């Protein structure tokens, strides 16, 4: 959801960073979490989540996962499938790096950083 706090074309910026076309995916458990936030009473978070859901609907493929803890599902599926994960969540980034998963994140200056990439 952080991508909507500053207007950034994340998919385009990731493609520029990787110098390749990407096919963005989202796990079903992540989607459910965003839907829950969209229906919450927290006005700002709800508004951002609703905007994000529109983007997901038009640009992302939804992928099944084992459910349960969202972070564990992200780590497990990305490790198994060789996915690169874009996240600004520091704890999730740490877990992903520990498991050998490549991570993309946005730095405070708006630049995107790639960690752990092994072609």
C-alpha cells in the first residue's frame, strides 16, 4: 500500500530496474488482507486499499497459496517459484533475504533497490 502514499509507477520502475518485462502477481492471502483493509473503518487506509484493489484487478495475476500467515506464504511461494518480491516491509525483507529470495524495495529517496539478485 506504500506505493499509493507517493505517486509512483511501481511496475514501470521495477521493469526499468530489471531491464525486463514483469508479470506482477499477488497471493490470494495478500489479496484477502487488502480486501479486509478496504472494508475497515480507517478512512485513509481503506481509501488506499480500494485504489490498490483496482490496480490489482487490472494488472496482477492472483496466485493460490497455502494460506495462514501472509509473510510465511510470501516467503514459501517466492522461494519455491523463484519469484522476486517487491516490498518495503523490513521484517519481510529480512525473512526473504534469509531464504535466498531476491527483493526489490523503494528507498526513502524514491529510488528502487535490488537485493540478492543472482542471474
